[in-house]
């Protein structure tokens, strides 16, 4: 998972829902850009339902629970593998991302 200004990049092998402008899509990753306060990224954990909800507010991605900047969030705490680094070679089978 990588957050740069208005853009957030996440692996396609995550089960997610999102609203935002897709600015780049590769075989393994999707990058969306927050456009307004309707933009969000909802990351699902198959064991707990919604693992994390990020919202785009005041021109930055924030944790919906704490309103803190998502740029400093430790995504490894979600138990979904290493989301801090995107691996271009990861081809694991999983449900497709949904928008």
C-alpha cells in the first residue's frame, strides 16, 4: 500500500470497494486518486468484514475511525500480509477488486 498526496496504490489481490478516479492500473496494482469527499477505499478482511476504511478529506487520505492521516498508518496491523511494500511479482489467486 502506497499513499502519495491524493493518490493511493493498492494490490489487486485485496478485496476492496472504492470510489475515486483510477489513474493507473497494472496486472498487480490499482492507483486511484481522491477527487472529493465521496472518494474512499474500503479494505475487507475475510474474517472480520471491513478491515479498514480510508476516506479522502481535506485533500488527504485519512483513517475513518481516527481522522488521522492514513500516510502514517501501519497496514501490517490488519493481518492481511505486508501491505507496506507492493510486490510487482505477486500473482496470488484472490477475488477480484470491485468498484
